[in-house]
C-alpha cells in the first residue's frame, strides 16, 4: 500500500527537483532497475556498466528529489558502510497551481451556484411533471362519458378532483427530494473544499 500521497504544483521546489533528477536517461535506467527490487550502488554500476561516480551522482539527485530511499545499511567485512537503495513507495499527483485560499473559495462558490440552480430547477419542474402524469380524463373519455349520461338520462356527477391529502403528500415528497439533493451537493462541495484547503495549508 502507498505510504504517502505527494501533490505537486508546476514550478514548486519539489517539482523542480523531480524534473531535474529524472531528466537524465541514466536516472531513468536506475529507476527502472530498482523496480525489480533494492540494489546497492555497486549493483547498479554492474547492471549499467557505468563508473561509480556517475551512478552516485544520479542516486544523490534521486534521493534529494524524494524518489529513492535508503532501505537498509550493510557493512562489509572491512567495516565499510554499504547502503541499499529502493524506490520510495508514494503516489505523485500533479495539479494546477493554486495561488491562495481566495482562488479556492471562488472555484467552489461557482460550483455551489450550480447546485442551487439545479435544486431550484428540480423544485419548479417536479410539480409540473407530477400533474402531467396524474392529469384529468382524456378527450375521448370525456366524450364517451357525456354520451352515456345523455342516453341514461341522469345528471352528470361533479368532476373528480384531486385528493387534498395526496397533493399534500406529493408536495411533501417533492420538497424532501429537492432538499436531499441540495444538502447532498453541499456536503460533497464542503468535503472537497476542506480537503483542498488542507492541501493548500500543508504547502
């Protein structure tokens, strides 16, 4: 499992160090070899057939950029220190630069406005859709009912009306659906805002 998540913004110090460290093909070869497992500097020299000085230079750059770590330290028979290098377990994410907290707030204010407009739209359209779905008798049905009343000779009964409790229940359901949508959108925006503000303060 990844130990940590690193968020990079173009131009910051860490991003520049990483760019410098991996700009060389030798550095990329070192990273490729270390994907197979930890190695010492001598192991890397042998695998790439390069001088120790060249390999050490790129190892130091990769360590400074935070891409490598010293996994362990061994000692030779003569007591010489031997470091074992490995890839650092981390996730690198590159994001657009954020200048200050005001930029973050403005970005999420526009997103909040979208949620508000969508909620208002749902609130307006939901009753219209409900009435359309539960509408009165169609024109052919009305004509047939009128003909039967004349044939039988009875007085027509008052037209059926919507039940007040049903309308109230439908309106209540509409309000609850709109409120749930609005609160859910606000919750998502709040979580994203808190997380991005945390990342901004961390830097």
